[in-house]
């Protein structure tokens, strides 16, 4: 069984919580006592139908405001797949949550209210899905019941969305459009008798077909989290045991592969791979393994193992696109901790080149600062180099976070530019 | 229940029989990655060990993460004194067989020291008192990271919890000021006095936990399986009879065949009627269960937002 991570995004009142509630309900991922609880809550609020949105609207503050305020993780399961939904709010001020929720997603569901068509948030969501290079975007045109299941209305929204997509869509990104009613459960897990003109898949069928681990097709990368060296005095058999513990971030490693260890610049060969304590011949992206190499190289945490013929580039000064997540704005000259995978080094912001309006796509040059929820291009200089790919070539090895050295908060996320 | 707008059964989804369901291995990969980051980023982490299946699974994952080296952190058990005897026996056996280090701190000591006051009345429990004992232990042992077995599917407030969740000097959780977690990069930098709660199995469901236990043939305390014991009924739930619970005269204990879905202490864990004596039959029961796991936790019933309030105060 594999895991598909999905990001959901939508504006206030476009029915996102109801859509997720519907997926949970119809895949029977909700127990009876939870259904009873939301039934009682629905009645207290005077609703005459089961309000499925109550399954995910969680915190006290949310109940007071009637909105979702943070990233929530929701699960459901089918016969072949476990789904993890990062449910992110759609408000302007919460772009940071949207980026956070979408960062691990293999697919993004963008909701559009059929009555309203594209709104400002739709532009923002799609821009972020493209910025993060999410391979599959599903545009769910919801509340079709409120526009008389009109094909003309659906077609108009699709055309408008395609025009928007043409400006920012990344190569190879698949976009699927689905007309749906989450309130009535139409085209979510079941088809709809009201929309015979739609021949495409239901939302669940579309999700079931998505490649859950697209990064396994990229060049292999593993960052060393630690070196396992047992020091158990009554186990002389383990005296020479030495393995590199880490999670493969992309590609596949096999026993016998010629590899290079960076920053050591030392070539070696994989002699064994352990996964969950078992010897395996090969391991792929997502797996936490222990690698054994033929040569005794002085390796420490943060070192990177890559195929000898496909190493990532050494980068000390580069341009990156940054999404700023902190209340204290980013300004040129500032120093921060840069974390690339598990490896940290100090970074200085050399220059702010531009800030991009994610709705109009207009870019302003040389901004004085980049504020919370803004996205811009910056130049960084590092205290020690990192071995990183451009984000577009290998997302898992091309992204980093920026940490405020005083408050320790995660203040920004960056994507290394191709020409960096 | 009101009639739903549309209430037909889905046809695109096939419900897998329990014996066919498999464990998504990636969940264990993720947990091992988180545990390895914990060892690397912190000086004094500990596993918060309750004797329940979730903390047993976290402990087993830690063994896998560092094997053949030793688990580089101890288990910390906050003992309410109201334990199931089976849980303590199991704990001691586990620690011995896996060559782990165990630290125990007692709620009774907090009561004796006047740090907390015992609750009174029918619903008296030491569940809330544990928080003080835990926070005192964190301070005493200078722990900078506490690894817990909490899962996002247990409760709505948990669904918003981070993998690395920073707590202030008072151990408090602030849902509106959580650090964003991007990709799988974990930021464990903290200031003196703060600590981080770490949840390696955040993305697991109850069924995932059971399927992993079956896949790995992990031993559990016997109370997870059907057995006969004295129980009584209260508020529609079955409570284990014990000297720690103040029964009213009409709450007459009787023998029944039950098992426990979660294991807290005896005052806050309800039993379910069951004949399931093997993992397969337990898993099968869970697949069909009408009541979610935390529904059998009396501590959550106090109010609709019980868990969120307790988390803000520094609870597990």
C-alpha cells in the first residue's frame, strides 16, 4: 500500500471542508461516534442535513470564527492507497500555510465555487502549486447543484482557468477539471446523474491514478543523518560495523552502485543496504536506510551520497525564489541559518531582486524588503557550500528553509533557481 | 440522524477485508527519519512511555532506527499509580529484553510534595495531575525533546500538531504560533527552557498501528486482547473495576469478556466487549468498529474541546 499526499486549497465558503468530509464519509473513514457527534453539532446549529464540514473544522478559535486557521492533516484510505490531506486555508494572510501544506504534496486540489468562478485566491493557489512544482493539479468546480449542473458554466470556468494556467503552468504538470457537488456527493466518489455531459473521472478515481512517488525517477540523493557505529563492549562482531543512516530523498540506490560522497569528493561503492533491519538489493526515494560503503571515508552528518556520474552542484552563492513566512520582513544584508535537508549553514542575503504579485504576476524590482506571505527572488551567500540541485531538476534536493537565528522560527522557504 | 442530502454507498471504493489490509511502509520510513533527526538535533531526548501500544510502537521504531547500536535515549514513564498491573509487567519486560533505559516519575510524589491535589468525587482521576509531574520531570532531567506516540487521527486538536512541536518554558502549546514544516525539513532549534514534543507516528491511524504490530509481530500487554474481568457500566461505557475508582451504589461490577483499545490508567480507560484474542481478530474488530478509539477515553469526554485545552497546558 502506498501513500498519496494531497494539498487542498480553497477560499472561504467554497465548500472545502464539506468536500473533505465527503471523501472521508464515502470511503468509510469516519466512525459512527464521530458521525453522531457532528450530527448533534449540526442540529445545535439548526442545520437539517449532516454538516460534513464539521469533521475537519477543529480548533476552538475556528469554531468561534467559523473558519479554518491552520494546516490540518486528515487521513482516508481505499483498498490500495492511504491518503494524507494537508488541508490549508485559503485566506490571503495564510499563504504561508498553503505553501507549507503543499510542500510535500504529489497532488493539489483547487476548489472553485461554480457560482463565483475564478477569484483572486484561485490565482494564488495555482501560482503556489506551480511554484512548488506539484505534478498534478485537480480543479474541482464545486457547487454545480447551485448552477443547475450547467455544462456551459463549467466550460466557461475551465476556459478561464486554462487561460490563467498558460501563464505559469510548469512543463509536465497535469491539470484535471471535475464538475462536482460535495454537498450532494456528486463526482466525488460516485458519478452524477445530473451531469451526463461529463465523461471524466470522479475525484477519487482521478486521485487513485496519480504517481505517489514521482521523485523516484530522478537522480539518487541521500543526506547522511548520522553514522551508526555501535559501541557495545560485549558485541565484538559489531566492532567494525559502520553505516550511513539517512532517508533517500530521490531516485534509487542499488548494491554495487558507484557513488560519490560530498563534500569529501570521495568515490566509493555501495556494498550493502539495510531497510528496517533487513538487507535489500535496492531502495528508493522515501525509504529510511543504512548504507554501507566499500571505503572508510570520514563522513559526518549532512554529507550527501549521489551517483558518481550524477552529483549535484556545489553552491556557495546563488539565486533562489523565496516565500517569506515570518512577521519580521526579509531585508538585504541579513544573516540567517539556511537548512538544506538536514544540513545547516549560515547564509547572508546579498540582494533582493524582485517581489512577485502572485495574482497579477507583475514583478517589482529591487524591493526594500520581502514581507510575510510574499514571494521574491533573492541572492544568497553561504558560509559553507551546499551540494544542491536546482529545484526544477530535483525538488527534494533543491529546496531549503531559512531560520531566524534569534527567535529560531522557520522564517522562509527557498527554491534554488536553475541559473543559480 | 437527519436524512443526508444523498446517502448511497460509494461504488468506486472497495472496502478491503482486514486480513488483506497492508501497512504503508512509508509511515515507518518517515518515523525512523524523525527519530534519527531527534537524536541528531537534541542533547537530551526521551521517549514518553505510557505502556500503551502507540508508545510501544514508537519504542520499536527507535530500536530499528539505530540498530545495531543502542537506542540513544531513555524511556520516561509518568506513573499515576493507577496502572493496570499487566502494563507495568510488560514495561519492565520490554526494557529488559531490548536493553533500554527507563526513568519513572510518580504522580504520588507530586501529590505528597503538595505540587498537585488529588481530585475527589465520582470522576476523580490522576490524568490531569500527570501534566505537573511530567513538566517537573522535564525540568529536573533537563530534557530538550520528548518523543510521544500521539497521532493526528485521534482528535481534532491533534490534527493540527506539528512533527516537531515547540513548547514554551511552561510546557504550553500555542496552536496559532506553530512553526511551519516544509518538505521533510525539521527545525528543532530552541531557546533555553523550551523543549520540543516530537510525534514520529503523527500520520498513522489506529489501523496503521495495528497493521504494523502485526507485520512486525510486536508483543503487546495482554489487556489489548479479550480477557475476562470485573467491569461496571457508567455513562454508556464499560469501566474496569478497581480500588482507584469511586463507584456509586448502583454501579455493580460484573464479569465480562472485554479488551482495551487504548491503555491509559485505570480511571480513564474504558473497555469494549470483545472475543478477539488474536491480532487478526482485533484488527477485524477495529475495521468494523462503530466507536472511534478516543471515544473509549473518558478524559476527552469532559468537554468538546477537552484535548485542546489540555494540550495548551502542557499535556502529552
